[in-house]
């Protein structure tokens, strides 16, 4: 597998982390599902995330079988699909939003493959800076991994908490932008507590890579964001924001601001 190239699109993520590092701040990475609750409110949600202080927005590409996601994100994906959201619809949403913060497409492999060989180039042209594929482990499909790694987008890789150190190093070596560390086993969703093993897992991963480390899965409150932010370079919040989106952009804005304040505090 080839190493990811440096491109204007993917460098937007590196520049964001460089700026945060200079200010001794942690990244707030916010996930929402494209087209949820509907296209108009989805657009309002994206603007609310930016206004609230998100550093990077992960925009979920709806998929019919989101096996890694919990009930909140599963329901949002189904709702978006029922209203006709597609991969091209996601790109149109990114283009229309004209966000000033980097956007990472968060997807399963099938929707991206179905979008054609130019799917990644078109995503960059629409304004996306990165892509994260949930169901393509390192080494599972070298040809497609090379396609993803050599695109104009940063190729964000996932690391599980049970991953051995040598495997962590291999995963990070074939990724760019940042490493997404899953805080616990299981699916996405709101949780009361983070794993007690998380500090050691972060240290193990940090010993293998110079890429920023962002921790997600289960982080939903300002207190959790603050605690994880003391250990990692960033936190990823998803299900709590998707749930807030049901109430409207004002709820998304309020939650995002509270997470931002907690991280900066």
C-alpha cells in the first residue's frame, strides 16, 4: 500500500491540528449524519456545529446496514435514506454548506465504491478534506486501500482498544490526518463512563505514531470530553449530537458550545 500523498484537501486537517497545537488546545470532532433529520435541517446542523466551535466535522454517509453504529445513528441513517439521501447528495450538502472547517466523510465502503472511480476526487472538489471507512481494516483489500490512500483526501484510520502495539503502528503508517481511537468495544452510542483502560491505550498508540489521536465512541457530555481531552489530541462526539439534531440546530449549537468550553477549560 502506498503512503498517502500531501494534497491541498488533506492538508486542511493537518493545518487545523497545527493551529490547535500552537494554542495548546484539543480538537473537537463532531459527527452527524448527512440528510438527518432532513436536508434543510442537516444544513442548519452543519452551520451550528461550525458556529459552536467544531474543529472538524465528520459527515456520515447514510448506509442501509451500519453494523458498527448504535441505535441513534442507525435510526438517523435510515431516516436520511428514506428521504433519498445518496453519496452524491452528501457531496451536494458539503458543497452547499461552504464550511470553513475540514469535513471528513464517514462511510462504509459500499456507498463509496458504488459512487464510482472518481468518488474521492469529486468529494475533494465538493469541499471534503478526508474520508474514514469503517469496514476496511489495514491489509484487508490492498488495492482499494491504495485507491483511498492516494486520493486527494486524508485517509483516516480506526484503531480498536484491543489492537496490539505492532498492529497500531501499521494502521497509523497507512493513514493520514489523524488516528481515530475507538474508546471501547461495541457500537457507537451515548455512554455514562469511558473505559478505565483508555489512558494506557492512548499511551500505547502514541508510542507508535506522530499523527494526532482523536478518541470517539461513547463520548457525549462536556465532562467526558474534558477528561478525554486531557489525554488525547481530540475527542469525537457523535450520537449525542445526532440526538440533539432531532430537536433542531439550536440544540446542536448549545451542545457543541458546551463541549467546546469544556475542552478549552
